C-alpha cells in the first residue's frame, strides 16, 4: 500500500484517501500516536465498536468518535471531505474562498466557510520565538477610503484610516509571525517584539517612530523616506514580500476580511509561508497533527 510520504499530486492524494475507513485510520494514527485515550476523561483504556466508527471509554462509559474534542467536533461531514479541504487550503498559495472550497468539496458555502475557519483555528501560530536576523514591519489591510460610499468615509487620519493594522516579524531563517494589533504605536509593537524575538538578536526596521529607542536588540533602521531601502545587509524586503502575498490573497481571493476574523486569515498565510520548503505530504501531515491536538470550535462561538 502506498505511504502518505509518497504523495506528490492531488490525483495520488485522492487515490490513497479513496474511502472513509482509510481516512479514519490515518487520523487515528495521529490522534493516538502516544497511546489511546478517552477525550472526555483522559482514561487510557477504550473499546472500539466493530464498525470502527465509534469508541467507548472503559472508565466513564461515554461514547466518542475519532474527531471528538477536536475542531472537527461531532461533525456530520465525512473525514474524506475534511481531508480534501485540508489539501486545498494548504496548497493554494493565496488561499481559497469558502465559495470555491464548497464547490470542490461538495458542500454549501456556509459549511465551506465554517470548514475554512476551523482549519485556520487548528493551524494558528504558536508561542515560539524567532532567532537570527529578524525583519519587522507593520501594514494596514482594508479598502481605501476614497473607494467607500461617501457616508461611510471617516474623513480623518492617514492612509490607515478605517483599515486593520497588522504587525509582522520575519526571521531571515524563514519563519514569519504576524499579529493583528490595536494600533502601531511604540506601546503596541515593542512588547510584541520582546515577546516573540530572542533577546540580543539583530532587528531591522524602517524609520517608523514606534521603533525609536528599541532596547534589547541590535537594531538597524532603514530610512525609506530618504529613498533608502537597503543599507548593507539591512532591509525589510522579506517581511514586505509576506505582506505582498497576503494582500494578493486579500484582493484576489477573499476580497474582504472582517476585523473579527482577520487574525485567522493571518494565521493561515503565516502557516503556508512557514511550511513552504516542505513537501506537500509533510504539510498535510502537519495540519492533521495540529487538528488531532486542537480544541473544539463550536459554530456559535465562531460567530459570537
């Protein structure tokens, strides 16, 4: 039988995961890789029903499925449809809309939207820290004020008015971290840098005032206002490339993102950026592992 490590194309992927039993067995291998357990009470002895679809805990006697307690929850969708959604979301470099996902998977747009956000919840960024040379930059995402209806324009502030601010940090070693922020002042940005970047590392930024008097790092400023974008090894081209990709996805695929869910979209793009060097079969396994370790995301909580 072909291994998951042999997948290189969508055709090979679908050839392997061609029935529900194969998908359940694959997910179980990740869910129980450290031993079987009950998601209700954590007890280590469980019984499998003959159908292979349900389990029962020997201690609390509660029944559960292989997806109980994860973002998949007690979903009525076949695991095969979830696996196809994982493949599509993790391989489309600029993302895939809920409309397009729904067409490919064979569900309604509402279900496709919910699937998208559950997967984004599973692959959200972790609390690890960046090391090596790190580029930092902020950006604003949203529609231009001049393109809005006259009564919706705020008629105040700069080009970021009405947009969502996002702060990003990119290690020259490849990893990106990005976070939606309330503002781009010193009080907003510098604590995030201290939290997510190893102390003493090289940090490159532009001349935005929020980076003034930055302590704890070897800080170099590239003054873009003077037309200077590269100063020796110092530049912010890497993190700006990430912003360019994110905005191409925003304008070309999603067209609009609510501020409420913006962080999940940021997490999605950061995940794909960070796994770019890996082969697709490894990326798929990474997502499945994240889901196996995830917590539930009920629909009411998502739209609250």
